[in-house]
C-alpha cells in the first residue's frame, strides 16, 4: 500500500483540521478562524452605524437638519444680489478696430450696413476709398477717406411690430405652408428672428439689415418676454429650476426670469434664443407646453395688437429701441 494513502489527516480539538485554501486574486488564507473574525468586524460596523443613527438629532419630519457649510466655503458678501438676473446688466463689448481692415467690416463698424449689405453696396459701386471705387476684399487704413454715395434718394428705414398667428411660418416656408411675407401688405421688409409655426405673437419687420446681428447676436443680451400655458399643473420647484438654467441636450441655458401667473401659466424673460428653447426647457422639467406667445422684445411690446395685423414703431418707442441697439 502506498505510504501516502496510509497517512492519516492531522487531528484538531474538534476533529480533522481543514486544509487552508488560498482564494483567487487574494493573498489572504481562508479559514474558519478568519471567517469568524470577519463576521465580528461586520457586526461591529453595523453596531457603529446604529449608534450613529441613535445619537443623531431627532426631527418631526424625519429629515436631518441642514448641515452648516464649512468655514472655507466661499459665500456671497453681504448685500450681494440673490439671483443672476439681479446682476447689473453686462455692457455689450465694443468692437475693436484693428487696421488695416476689410472694407465690409469697416462699413459695418461705422453702422452703414451689415457686412453682407456692405458687399452689395460695393458691387453696386456706391463705396469709394480715397476717391476710387472700392472692390470686394479691399482693406482700409484709419487715415483713408471712405464714402458711401447713394444714387438717388436713399430709402428710409422702417420698423413694424407684427402679431404672427399660429400656423404661419416666419420664413422659408415649405410646400403647403404660408409665411409672413404672404400675409402682410408691406413690401421690402423682412422679419428679424423667428417664431415657431405653432407659436404666435410679436415679430419685428424692417428693411434695416443693421439690426439683425445687434438684436439676435449671442453677445447682445436683449430681453424677450413670453407668455406660456402648460397642459399640466406647474410643479412647486418649476420657477426655481427654470430661473437657474435647464440642461437641454449637452448644454445648459442661461439664467432667466420667471413669473408664475396661475397653476398652468407663467411669463418668462430670456436673453438668448436657442431653437425651441422654452418648449425644450419645459419638457426637461416634465411640463408640456400647449400655448406660447411672445409679448415683448426689449422695449417694444405687443400690447393689444390684433392677431395678423401690424403697426409702425415710431416716436419715443423707436428712439429707445435704436438707442438700445447702439444705432442712435
């Protein structure tokens, strides 16, 4: 008989000793003694957690009181604004003039037109540099004499407010759709910005291309106010979450102002204009929009203008509007 087969296992106080086993990916040997030690440690942790819960302060609501912020946490100084929209209005950055400068940029900087409009003036041979016709791509120095000579009488700029009805497309209508230029009796004007087909309210119509970038550009934070109705009741946290900014897709919206009108309606003031922004913000907060109306752009309000009609912006209202756009 093999000597190894005849060898008896070593005996312990409670019978044969078990062979120690080394588990995979560990250097610690498992044994009944180790297992009992680990169980004791787990029990100690559970007792410690229970002791912490027992010693915690009791509240009627079952929620622990607010934990004070650590001393190193930076807080706003006394008297600081409590919300982003209470901050002083940020002044639009002034364009920096660097010479030599392309002629179309120069004309836009001097508020003659937009860059595209300047190219059209150059093509019409209405722009002169030091007495000669300018050509596309010309550059000018600060000391150059630049003139814009209009042939005949220059057409004056006009500005209108238009109350766009639902179902009308702002521009670039597809087959079967109707757009603003088909609905108004005005000629040689175009809409500034856009409103969704299912939205209605204020649109500015003009023949002044200078205001397009100044009104819609992301660096110009001009206010636009909307009245919104929702299908379901607004949540208690809706105003706070909207005003703080809402993450839609991969970006977060800028802070805004919200005024709750009723359980199912509110007013909102934005300083940016992302595509379908208000509807997407509401969707992210589980609120379905059933009606959206733009009621104000800067100092120009819709008022009681009937749907589908327009009125001219004149007088003091126009002066303030152009001054806010730095065109007066």
